[in-house]
């Protein structure tokens, strides 16, 4: 299992985590745009299988709906 922490430098500043095993991944607290999250996954050759949210603050859920809609990953 691998864990990657993405620390955005935008005004949200909330970390997003990608946990992967093989080519499958889960994203925790997707605080970035879909395009940024998709690029981070693609750069690592990963397919998103799950989205986890630790709590519902805006800076932790900003990218949830777009990731869910475009990947079909359950939240």
C-alpha cells in the first residue's frame, strides 16, 4: 500500500490523500478540483475506486461531487 499526501497551496490549504494498492486507489478529503485530482491519479497510473471524507467542512469536500460524477466511485 502506498500513501501520497497532496498539500495544495491554494486558498483551501487542506491536504488530500491518495491511498493505493496495485493500480486501485482511494482519495481521502478531495479538497482539489476534478482536473487536479484526475491528474494526480493519472500521473501514478491509478484508477479511483473509493472516495472518503473525514468530515463535511467545505475545504475537505470541494471535489467530492465532481469525482463521484466522473468516476462513479462511491463516497
